[in-house]
C-alpha cells in the first residue's frame, strides 16, 4: 500500500495483514496463516484468562482496577483484529479508491497537498508509535525489577494448568509479555490507519478546493485573453470541469460514508474502553508512590490512551471543518463570472455541504474535540466514584 505504508507494515509484521501481492495457497501464505493463528491465539488467550480472573477470582476494588485497566485495552484490540480480518477487502478498496481517479492529485498544487498530509500522518505515526513502544518496552522490562515472587505472573490471570514448575512458570510469564508486546504494536497499526484515513479525507477536500480555484481562475484568464464572455467552446469545456468537481465532491461523501461504516465498531469500542481505562489508570496512579516502577508504566499508559483518542477526535473534527469550509471557498472565488449552469453546479455543492461529513459511531459518539472533552469529564466523574469505593 502506497498510502499509510508504515501502519500496514506493522500489521503485516505482527500477523494480521498478509501482503496483497501474495498468491493464495503458496508456502508463504500457509506459514503466514499459522503465524496469524499464533498471534490471535496469544492475544485472545491473554484476554480470556484475564477476564476469567476478573469475574471469578478478583474480590476487591483495588484488585479489580489493577486487572481491568489492561484488560479493557486488550478487549478493544481483539475487536480491532476481528474487524481488520473480516473487512480487509473493504479497507483495500478504500485505499485503492484514494490512489486512483477522481481522488488522486491532478497537478503540482494538489500533489503538494497530498505530500504535506502524508508527512503529517507519518509524523504522528512516529510520535504515537514511539510513545507506545516506549511504554510497552518499559512495561515489559519493569516486571523483572519489581521483585515479583516466584509463582506470580506480571498480569493477573486465570490459568487452566499448574505453573508451579520453573519451566512452565517462565514460559507463561514470557508469553504474557509477548502477548502484550504484539497487542501494543497491532494497536499502533490500527490506530494510525484510522487516523491516517481520516486525514486523507481532509486532503480530499483540500484538493477539491484547489481544483475549484484553479478552474475558476483559468476560466477568468481565458475570458480576458479571448475577450469573449460567451465562447461556446470555452463554456462547454469549463462546464465539464465544474461537473467533474461535483462528481468528485459526491465521491468524497461516498467514500467517507464507507469509511464510517468500516471503522464504526472500532471507534465505539475504543472510545468506550478509553473512558473506563483512563479513569481506572488515574485511580491506580493516585494510589502509587512515584518511586514505584509501576507508576511510570501506568502514567505512560494513560498518556498513550489520551493521545490515541485525541488523534481520532482531532482528525474527525478536522474533516468536518474542512468540509464546512468548502462553502466559503466557493463563495470567495469569482463565481459571478461563470455561466448559469456552472453557478447551479456550485450551488448544489454548497447545499450538499450544509450537511457536512461527520464521523458517528452507532449514533452515539461523534468524532470531534467536544467529544474528547466529554470523555475527559466522564472519566473524571467515574474516577471520583471509584475513589470513593476504594476509600
């Protein structure tokens, strides 16, 4: 994939995204399928064993909060894995559409806009990925310095077998850390793909604005050069250009709707899990000494969760703003020089923009900065309630 290359490479390296160039039933696909099964089994087993412990064995609020803050994130990753595998063809079709007509850049200005967005996505991918990798690496190393007694695992979980022997215990211990490491890297891939695709929609609106400005300015220049306001050849050619812009505008709305459908469930699960995880993590931090190795792990984890949901909300908010600003862009052009049919096309675009692109999950969660603020307020309210129970 030319778009979001780094994010899809992460999914590929960690077993969820086989190369689109591979032929079915070859040794590569067979080996990769076995690797995929191992990754899925590891993540799901970690989640199931943690859930059983939480529901059956855990018996106090502190133990509940200590177990649930990681478990909820793992549940969200399990959902992301299922959606990525089940909707792989639809994700590929979206990316293919974005790389082809009418969505691909048509001139230097639109190409510069595309390149700028790609660099911006790459920057946020590195920042978010770096923070998450630092968190998971610290969390993986920290258990070895926490003086965990023999027989206790780094993450509390139910096990159907006896791990009292040294070999089985250390295999289980390391497998938990491997599962968390794989899940974290998959999470980076999923989150940056969603963020990146939303930013690509912003670029689509920017490129549409560039095309409209270019067409109107060229039409104005032609009229001055030809000293004719009604040359039928000029009118027909530029009417076609405007009609193509209307079709492009419709195509952006269509692909935005498809993207919202694909990632609808992921956004809902992630947003809901984040609200609980943030408040539980803050509760854990408030009860830990700052010198504790686990304090830094949980603090970095909270930072990752906040950045993760902020990326989604900020990108969704920017898409809506870019869509709404199209009306202003059209108004600021020399639209009054155009023919009546061209004015009518621009008017239709302005009317359609009155209902802008808004990414909504299950008719409840809207990706916007206001939703991010609501999340923080809800998390704080839940944190206050948990603190009262734990006190």
